[in-house]
C-alpha cells in the first residue's frame, strides 16, 4: 500500500519552466487561489506539470511577497547566528526573515554562507592558537629568566671551595717549545689565536 501517485508521470513535463507557464500559474492563483488541492491545480489551468512542481514554483518563486536578489549583511548575520544555535532548520530560520523562503535560505547557505562562516571560524581558531602560542612563549622566557636570576644569585652567594690565597703562590706550569711542535704548532702565539 502507499500513497496514490500525484500525477501521470508519462504525460508530465519536466525541466525548466517557461515564462508562459509561470504567467498561467501566477494569474490563476491570483484570481482563484490554490483551492487547497495542488494535485488538481495543473489540470484546471491546463499545465502539463505535476502538482508538487506547481506548489514549489509558486511558494519559492512566483509569490508576490518574496524577496529576490542578494542577501543583506544583517540577513547574513541572522542566518549564521540561527544556524549556530538551531542548526539547519530552514523553515524556522525563514520565519525570521520575511520574504525569504526556506529553499532560498538553504541554497544561499550551501553556496556562500557556509564557506564564509567556516572561514571566520578558521581565522578565529588560528588567531586563538597564535595568542596561546605567544603567551606560552612569553611564559617560557619569563620562567627561564627567573631561573637564571635565581641561579646567578645562588652562585654569587656561594663560598668557593678554595681560598684565593692558596693559588696565588702556586706557579703555573710552563710548556717547552717541543711540545707545541708535537701538535703541529710552531710557536706559543698560535695557541692563543
């Protein structure tokens, strides 16, 4: 069992609508209304279209109160904020934007806004990562500086293991010239260089 087909698929025209078909559907609905039965509507008008196709054409394109054209920055912000909070519930989002259809908003989201929002999020994440990295580097440098200061204070305050008077009387060994030649050196000055 199931639902009866809405139309005879063999005799239904598919594809883009012609301007004449648009004009027929628009004038009939403006004069008579839909009558609540989209399935019977195409036969009444004389269109070889499916009732669903007529309904979608009217709701998404031909209604007089529909806004066509570009979205404003304010509309972009509303769509993005609602998408973040409630997800892809296009009819609820469309209710907040008078004159915009859920289909129009969904198409606009998928072609433009999603990339724009994801680009903003990626930039924010990268900026946050840079801030965290910079703060971490600053903390590391500060910690290293503090450690060096503490280490130098400890070294300054330490008493040496020997007294300076012990080594002042001890002569330093003198090396003869032959030991320099053993290492391939000609004189003592080449050691200093």
